[in-house]
């Protein structure tokens, strides 16, 4: 009797138990990211005060005491973990009296907006182009799309960024328009950067969607649907598309990671004041607190995204069950 009650109790909320397990593993992943970032920063030669101009030993000693650099490394590590557990990433070394939390709060929304636009463009474009290529297999349109995919995958994103800026300049000169080339003051400034940022993911999703649709073409349920007399449109919408989307949803988590890290370079090229710009500058200036704070923040954001994508699998394919 007790065994039966125990089984019923543990199986009442399978998704809740699964989510808790994934959250615990996510916390461990964030701890690993924080630890690796902390010790990685301290292994790099120099420190945030090395770039300062001439200073007396006393002034340097006072600055080290202020930022805690005079403490043993393990003590600094313990303080760092304690602070991030409270959500406090500290004060920037290079931006006077500016907290890392304020930098994230002010500039991450811009990066997030750029990333969301890039992800929407890449996802919708990848699904459409992949489906179009699969339904026109071995035709001219299929070959053209796959050639474009190979080109986009082969060329670095910063090359497309530079070419797009050059193209905008030519268009502005030819048609006497004033389309923004760089900077950020309105949503129009993010149109081209989001396209450039999403190109790599779009190419990958296009290839994945095409191969996924071709794989299920000979499945038994597709033949059954054809035997029932369903039209090609009905078969595609009800049977092919949803099953082909599962591999696409699977890679959305890593795709967010790729778009996020790729956004650092795009933000620098297009002079967008997002969080990536400050991360790159912090690396150049060895600003420990900004580097570690943004790394932990992005790590937590990406871990949460992957967990949400995992849970989304069950909605896309009801056959997926939680395995204890």
C-alpha cells in the first residue's frame, strides 16, 4: 500500500519534478561559468589597475584595498560567489562609480531587442526557406537556396556587416535616402544589424528544416495520409510541418547562444550601445567585475533559455514524456 501511494505521489507532477531537476542542473552550470570566468580572468597577465597612468605605490595600494584585490585569491572568490548569490555584480573598475548591475539594466534591453529580432528573422526565414527547398527538391530554387546557405555559413558575420554598411551607403547615395548605417535611436537602426546577426542561424535552420522534411517524406503516417486522399496542403500542414519542427525547436537554445555571442561583434561594428559593446571593452581593459558580471548574467540567461526550450519539446511533440 505504501509503495502504491509513493508511486502516485512522485508521478502526480512529472513536469514539475523535471523542471526542478533542470533548474538545479542550471544552477550548477551557472556556478561552473562563474568559477571558470573568475579564475580565467585572474590567470591573464596584468590587472585592471595596470592600464592606469603613473601612480604612486600608496595610491595603488589604496585602490587594491577598495576593490578587494589585496585579499587572497580564494577569499576574493568566496566574496564573488556571495555577491552574485545576492545579485550584486560589484562596481566597474574602469567606469567610475558605476555598478555592473546598472550597466546590465541599461544596455541589455537593447541587446535583447536586437537578439529577438535576429531570432525571429532566422527562425521564420529558416522554416520558410527549408520548407520551400524541400518541396522543390532538386529544382533550380532548391539549388539556389542551398548555394546561399553554403555561402552564408562559409563567410564570417563581420564581412556581411561591413558589406551591408557599404550597400546602405550606396543606396542612400543613389536614391537620396537617409537609412541609418550605425548607432541607435530608433527601431530602424536595428533592422540591418538583426538581419546580419541572424544570417548564420537562418542558414543552419534552413538546412535542418529541409533535411527534416525530406526524412519524414517516406514515413508510414505520410503514406497513410496520402492513401486517405488528403491534399498536399493538408498533409504538409497537419503531418509534415509539426513533425519537422521538432529538430528546429531542439536547436533554438544553442541558436540563442550563437546569436548572443555573435551580437558582440555586430554591436561593435554598427555602434549599437548594447551589453556586448561593454563586454568587449571590459575584456580589452581587464575590467574584472564587468567581465564576470556579464558572463554570469549571459550564462544564466542562456541556461534558462535552454530549460524553456526543453520544456517546449513536449508541446511540439506530445509523444515526448518526462523520463525520471
